[in-house]
C-alpha cells in the first residue's frame, strides 16, 4: 500500500534527513520526500498498521529535524 502525506519542512537538507528517517522506520518498504511539493510518499510493508507506522515515521522525523511536521 502507498500513501502520500503533506509535510512541513524548511530546507532541502532537512527533507533529505526526513526521507532517510522514514525509510529506516520498521514497517516502511520505501519512502520519498519531495521538498518542492512538500509531500512524502510512503510505501508500507504488507500487513502493517498504517496509522501506527506513520506515528513512528513522525517520531523518527522529529528526531532528525525537530521543527518538521508530517500531517497524518
């Protein structure tokens, strides 16, 4: 399953850090951040609770860039 989320981030490097954090979250098969469009596309591993995984993605993103936001 793939979903797209609106994000808020203020620099391209921060967006790259968010992408890396999302990709390294358990339950995420793949993730990509488009800084210009302020969107994050996430592909989930089969059988995952999407909402629970996205809460973990948000937490991981906040660890690398505390003023970013992922709108779930």
